């Protein structure tokens, strides 16, 4: 089933991204004519919401910081309630290139959820040390869970088709790393087909990174705790809804 950009919602979670959000929204509209862009302001204390709205995005503001998972669940609910066939997660910091979105959407022809993989031969993005080791182990385990080879299971660049939107609108996890690790487990247990396509990663356009080398050991421990929790949770069924 082919999809087009007029059926696509760009979901952009943003927490204190006033330095970059306007440029990212502008690039989305320039490279993806016809899409709708929703910035979910995740309780920012700066001017993220105002700047995003002035840049032309729809803006939904959370009353306080809920984390990436909470912001994305709101985005999926918006996609479901407004009849979008595709929802694409794009970070507000400029690291994801909107020009890669068409390749993610094209891959939805044979999948329900498509990951933009950073380590598949495109670009020169690199992670080293304990965090990279953790990513490799997580990819090995989660490849078995979803029954397809994945090499970037912590990527936040994803495209979701109708079945994934229906599932994530009511069950997208809000916990730490839930938007990556647990979301893939939920998708697999919900019967979704998961695929990946190679994408490039860029330096942040502004703001502060969510991880740094000092936190690598903490990331490693919390990543495996998140995986364990995800595997212990019961399956979640897809609630099919009529499209608008």
C-alpha cells in the first residue's frame, strides 16, 4: 500500500529546543511538501512553543516535562484521531535529515514500523565505548525479538504505518528508553512487521545532548533494565480504529 506525504504527520518532540526548532521545522516543510508537522512541546521552560508555532508548525504543549515517550504518545494519538496513515518521529535538534523520510515511508510498503538506522553504511555517525557496546548487544537481542536483523535499535528516527499508529496511540511507553527499546518489544509482540533503512546522522543544531561520555555507564545499566522490563510486560493488542 503506497503512502504519500499528504497522509504523513511529522511528530517532533521538543524540550528546550528554541535554538534549533525553527530551522528544523523549516527544513521539514522545504524537503517534505504536503506533510503536517506537529511539535510536541514537552514542558519546555524556554520559547520552544512560540518559536515552533511562528515557524509554521502545529504545537501541542504538555503541562510539564513528560519525557520523549509521553510526547510521542500524544503525537500518535493526534495522528490516529486525525486520520493520518503515517507518523514519522523526527528530533527537534536537527540531527535527523528530513530528506531521508521518503525512504522510510517507501519501506512501509512491506512493514508497519521502519527504523532509520545510523550504522548501516550511510554517513559517518559513530558511537564508541560502553554505549556502543550496549547498542550492539541490544541490537542482537532485539533482532531476535522482532525476528529481523536490526543494527540500530536505539534510533529515534522512525516511520509508523496505520497499524503501528493504532498500537502506539494507546500503549507507547513513557519510561526512560521506552521510546526506543520497549517500543520495539511492544511492536513485535503486537504482531507488527519491523524493518530498517540506512540513514545519516548530523551534529546537533543547538541545545544540549541527552547523553554524554560521563553518563555512558549509567546509560548501559539503564538500557538493560529497560530491556528486561519490556520483556516482562504482557503483550499489547492492536486496537483497530476506522480511518477518517
